[in-house]
C-alpha cells in the first residue's frame, strides 16, 4: 500500500559532502524502490518526507536509523495515502530562508523551535505548504 513517512533527525558533523552523498544515493536508490520525497535541512536538523510502498519505506527508515550521519531519528508522521505529494521527485532539497520560516510559523512552529517540535497533525500540511514555495531544487 502507498504510504507516507515523515521524520526528523539531527545532522551529525554536517559537511557539504555528506548532504551531497545523501542526495546522490537517494536520487539513485529511491526510484528503484518506488520512493519519492523531499529533504529539508534547517539549523542542523533534517526533515524528510518519504512516500512509497509501506514495506519499502520501512526498509529505508531502518537504514536511516543506523546511518552515522543521522542522530535521534524520530517519525513525525506515518500513514497510508491515496496519492503522492511528490510524484515527480526522487528527491529534492529545500533551501531555508525567512519565507520558509514564515511558513513554519503559520503551522505552529516557532523559529526558535526545531522540526522535532512540529505537531504530528501539522507536519504533512506543513510540508505541502513548503512544497508551494520557490526554494525547492529538484534533483
């Protein structure tokens, strides 16, 4: 069944090469597994929206949990869905700026808070609102 999984994790020793590697591997592996999604990075915290077959998402999240570039991964939302929000992207990157922080505030996330603090019911609408901003770079 088609599902969505949204999680947050802390970036460990974040280097540009780490992010480039995550995006490159995701761009190659996710289409093979039928996974699409988006990746945001805000103040050292990854916020990732993944969608695809439930079993494929489970396997990917298991790998993320043991990936040394991530610390304290937490599932913020996991549910079955009827349609994909990101059908054209194998992965995309969000560049955060004040417009994005304004979207966060509209969805109950104070700029001093982390993505970990987003209420579970608000995280998917928050991501859909982010998708409407011009800051996405499809990869």
